[in-house]
C-alpha cells in the first residue's frame, strides 16, 4: 500500500500544481477559460496521468467541461513540454484529461433536495389548513 508521501503521490501533486498554473497563466485557448485541475491520478509505472478537470463556471446553464477537456487535450504536447522543463522528470506521463462533474452534480442534487423539502412543506401546510377547516365545522 502506497504511503501519502510516496513518490507517485508527490509527482501527482506537482503535476496538479503545475498544470493549474499553466492553465491559468499560459493557455490562450478560449475554450479553456475558467478551468481548474481538481485531481491527478498516476499509474503505478508513472507513465500515464489521469487529470480531472472542472469548470469554475458552475452557474451557467450549459456544462462547458467537455469543451474544456477538448481544448486541453489539443494542448497536451504544450503541457508535456512545460512539465518536463519545470519538473525535471525522466519521463513525463501521458496526460489524459477527464471531466470532473462533481460540483455540478452536487448543485443539481441540492436543487432537487430543496424542491422536495419545499414540496413537503407545502403539503404539510395544506394538511394543516384542511384540519383547521374540519375543526371549525365541528
């Protein structure tokens, strides 16, 4: 079992940090605006990295994360070259960008829960009104 301070974990954290900085400061592709790196998972042989991407634009009606992933995938060569220069790794892992929709899913669930609670409150208020009407008639 890998320890938290193991080399793969440290490399994944460094890749996450560097990619986040590169995306924020050096990528000019408009598809990639408001993107953030949420996590990086490295394979055991350090040859492949799964990079989870999220959109900071969580209030928009459309989910742009697939467009962001496409833009980042197009810039993979740029990222590998920059990571090699910054991290001095013997082999820079192959980067695979994956949409992380956790925040958007959480917001959707939150809205569903709020709607259910509001519906329950409305049903309870109607029930109270019906009981008070029947008490008045008795």
